[in-house]
C-alpha cells in the first residue's frame, strides 16, 4: 500500500510540474538554445536604445546584429583574455513600426567560420506630441542662393553618420553635456511658422549663453563647423556607429581630428542657426538610427564594467 501511495504522489508532482511549464510565458531568447541572449531597455519603442548581452556557445572574433533596417556592432565583455559574452547597443529609429522585429545575430569564429542565431524585439507603439515654433522666415523657406550650401552640408553630415568606426572609444556610462533639464522632448513633430517639418531627432536642454558643453564620453571630433540650420556644430564619433551631435553653439573649442575625453569641453551654448533662444541641442545616431540621448544615459548607467 505504501508503495502505491508513493507512486501516486510522484504522479501528482509530475502533473503539477508539467502544468507550471505549460503556463509559463514564452522566452524571448534566441531560437538556438545554445545562445544566451537578453536585453535591458528603458522601453522597447521607437527612439529607444536597447542593450543586448549575448553569450554564444563558442568563442567568437566578431559579432553583429542585423535588423531594424541596419547593422549593429557588438564588443566583447568580461575580464581581459576571459571574454565570454558580447554586448551591443541597438537603436530603434523613430520610424520603426510596432510589432515583432527579428535581429539576426551573426558571429565570426577565429578560423573564419560563421555562426548565427536570432532574437525578437517586440516593439510597442509610441505617440509623439507636436510643437509649434516661430523662427526667422529664412530658416523655413531658405533663399535660393543658400540651397546648394544646405544640400552640401546635409550630404556631409549624412556621410559621417553612415560610417562605422571599428573601435569602441566610449566606456561605461554617458554624461549629460550640460547640467540643465530637458526643455523639448525627443521625437516631437515640428511645425515651423505654420509648416510641418521633420520630427525633432534630438533633445534640447536649458542652458544659458556661454555654458560649457562637455563631451558625454570619449570620442573623436569628426565635424566642427557652422551649418545653415544647426549653427555652430560639433559631432563626436564614439565608435561602433555611435555619434553625438551638438548644435546651436555660440563657440566651438574642439578641433576636427581631435580625440576628446569624457567631460572635456567641446564648445559653449549659444543661439546660432534655427532657434528661438539659447539652448543645447544634443542628438544621437546609432548605426543611422535616431535615438533619444537620455535613453542611452539610462540604459548604460550601472551596466558597464
């Protein structure tokens, strides 16, 4: 009798275990169980930065993720010589539609072999507000003689953002370049003098004229120039496709080609270009994706060695 009771208890335990497994939510990990993949993010929505951690089943020399219309570069993570994981920043552009988006993880081994897995990001919808601004008319409908300059500058900036430097220059968390609070949310749809324009692809911060603008992390100065719409601009290449763009500066103190460290002053706040008053505009591009700078600050806080 005792043996029958013991067998019946074991059957009940097994049934309970199967029921719990069946009710558990599906894991968002890769389709290959040998790959361990996870992510952290402030939210998974357009304009957000997602930090992925990948532990492949074998050592790799290189790892990339293809998806969301672009390619993102990863870097080895762990003690020197004992790297067992890879990390990568993934940017969800403003125009990404909600739904499940597949990231194809492509790894290269030391002998040149290729391994792969996939990971799903479930992007949720986000509604951005609209802002209405009044600026000088020549910044809404530029005179004909300025059109060639505007086109030339746009092409130059676009070519910078398309390049992906192979080395990661940034480390650990990112700083805010000025101490003031944000005054205009990322992604706002803009109407200038009654005419719709592109969404606000950066973040504006309150700061008085002449306030020092500090590099949020180590980067190479790839542009230090005056642009028609953005005024005095500094662009920093942080490596692996990540760029900081500072606009409307009153003065530029960094030089093109210079490597600046985190906290170094690259310019001063001003009101040059298409503005309504002094402030700092800070944009980020991550492998071409327009992302909220404060999303990057939040994701990297406390998550890097």
